[in-house]
């Protein structure tokens, strides 16, 4: 989780630091967007390299390059041009090590028992919310308020320290992907991986819409500063949901449970469109967030059986890329609606995205149905 904090905070770090260097929010947006685009575009290639070469080399190599880019970014002087900033943003994004995908490939080998694997995915999805809450608050808020250069250095140091511990652990060093059959392409050749990738795109649309709709709602209420804690409550709801899911037994039919959770996700976010005060909105965000981590935990648990042999790490990275693409689209659409009809319309984008994910997963159920899905998962 320490190694994943920089990925959660990098966007706001590039915004704050670039604005300080150039004086332009437009340049800041280009830098942050370039970092995110490079990360989502290159993650599958890094995942494929992990499947072929193991985790250690890719994690250490990516960390070295990414940390160096953060360091160079921190050393830039005020007045630096966007042409000097963009290489730092692009390289740091492209080389960001796929530690999340690497961790998820280890759970089945480490735990064996499907009930424990189910709990691990749910727990990880819950704890991941803490990185998206604590990362920006710690790096961009506390450190960035003192020095934006220091916030970039903090990203590099957290990445280095987290990867050093993770990649030197015996489980990570020993992990090797299954041999890939001759002539087999990447993970997207599998219908199940394509289905899950599209589901994550649609979930990303929902999340991107919420990240725009909440600030719009706070601004309309005359308290724009409330956006931060409102989004934090949304993330806390996901954390609580994930912790509860981690304590439960895995469902006999994981695909059916995933579809139900996505319907709950859609319904919860539809309620956000109601014209209510900020305190009621906060309560609704807490409820709406409760299905996020459990949904992710179930979806991640389906990847191992959906991915072709020798492509499991790459498959996980395609889900990351999918949600990044959805976030971009959802944010853009919600931004247009927030300017016009208002925050309520933007929240409806989130509900439609989650509902579309549920419908698509249900329609493509057969492609992601794990072996033995109709039987209780009670042992190895």
C-alpha cells in the first residue's frame, strides 16, 4: 500500500507543482493528464513483461525510472517550460510499476483456500481506498503546502521504500507466470478479460462523474471547500464495505453477486441526484460507497480464471487501464452536465455507468463464469 500511494497522489502533485512552476492551470492539467494517460497506456505492457520475466526485474526497473522522473521534476526551477515538465510527467507515468497487479497475482499462491483469497481481495480493495484518501492529504496537502518540490520527492521516496520491501519478499521474488502457449496473444484475447475490462470502463465512468459532481454540488451549496471531505466520506463508505466483505464467505455464484452489487452501486448513486443539503448528501455518499470495494474484490477474484495461461498480470493491468479510460470519459461528460443542468445530472451519469456495468456483466455472464461457479467455494 505504501508503494501505491504515489500513484494515488501523482495527479494532484503534478497539478500543484506545475501551477507553481508555470503559473498556469492549463499547463497543470496537461501535465497531470499526460501522466495519467502514459500510466494507463503502458501498464498492460509492463504487466505482460512481468508475466514473462517475473516481478523483481520489472518492479525494480520501473521504480528506478519513475523515481528518477519525480526527482527531476522536483529539481525544476520556477519559470520552467511545459516542454521540460512533460517528459517528467510522461516518463513517471509510463514507468509506474504495476505493484497492484503483482500483489493480486500472489493471493491464490499465498493463500490457496478460495475463502481466504476472496477475503484478501476484499480487504485489499478496502485498504486501497486509504491510499486515495491519505495519499493526496499527506503528499499534496501537508507536504505540498510546505513545498511542492518536496511533495514530488515524497512520491519518489514512498515508491522506492514500498517497492524495496515488496519486491524483496520471497513470494514476489519466487513468482513466475505460467508458460504462455506458442502463438497466443495477450490477455485481451480472452472473452472474460474483455468483459471485465469493459465493466471497469463503465465503473470508471461512474467514479469520474462523482469526482466532478461532488465539487459541483459543494460549490452550488456555497461551500466549495466541502468537496474534499465529501469525497473522503464516499471513500470511507467503500472502506467499510470492503472490510465487511472480507469477513464474509465467498458467494457460491460470484458473477451473480457481482451483478447484484453493481445494481446496488447504481441505485446508491442514483439517490445522489436528489436535491438535498450537504449533510444528507454526505450520508448518501457513505451508503453509495459501500458497494465499491466489495464489487472490486469480486471482480478481481474472477480474473485468475478468466485470463489465458501466462497472462494473469497483464489481465489485471487491463482492468486498471479500463477504469482510467472510464474516469476520463465520466469526468468530461459530468463536467458538461454540471455546467448546465447541475450536479444532479452529473450524479445520474454515475448511476447510468454503474447500471450499464451490471447489465453488461449479466449479458456476458458466460464469459466470466469461473470453473465450479455453481458450487460453494469452501476449500482448495
